[in-house]
């Protein structure tokens, strides 16, 4: 039985189109000018800047990511946080143990389903979570210095397109 495709028409067009040839190795390929290399350097720099700004608040990279998800109400259980933060549930549980010991969150058994344990921020966790979007915005604005509004919007569009291309290239789009 043929199942209908779950790919969008745009994704199908992308996969059927010829890949553009921007580089012809070895003559044109310079690693330091490749998109992947530049993106990796940018990601590393931004991560270092965020880590530097989170340090005075006592937050590590591993801690601020789930804390932000909890603060934004995008996740509320170990499984949801693990999925959002791309971690296995065991690692997330150990991380949450450390965050609970710091007084940032608490585990509360669900009143609807006793098997479910919800993760909630304490007042201290709420205060810490409130600072994260400000810090991330400050770092983002710093790395985007000199861009016009139109250039910023165009960059977002280019990055979304690259992301879509990467997602389309994934086996089975899993």
C-alpha cells in the first residue's frame, strides 16, 4: 500500500532539484571560508559569550537550557526536558537533581496522574529563569552589531533555508 508523502511540496522540490555547485574542490575549497566552518566558529563564540554572562548567575550551559524551557513553560517533565535539550532521560534526571539541590526547581507529583512527576521552578528558579532571555538577547544583539533590520531578517531567512536543507537531507526525515 502506498502511503502519501509527509514531505511538503517545497521539500519535494528541494530534494528533486540539482544541488548547486558553489565550490569545485580542490581549487575553490578553503576550509576557513566554508559555511560549516564559519557556522561552527560562530556557534562556539556565542556559546562562550553566553557561558561568560551566565557564570555570575551560577548557571552552566547544561543548567540554563532546561531552566529556560521551564521558565518559558515549554516543558514540564523529565521526558519533555530531555527531548527539548537533546539529552537522554537519565542524564536529564541527574542534571535536575543538581538543580534541585541548588534550589532552582522542585519535583511535584501530578494530581491527575500519580505516575507523572512535574518539574516546577522555585521562586529562586523563576528569578534565574527571568534573566536568561535578557542575557541571550544581549549576546545576540552584540553579535549582530552593524546589521540593519532588513539584513537581520534576510539572515534569519537564509539560516532557516539552510536548516530546512539540512532537515531534508536527513535519512527518513526523522
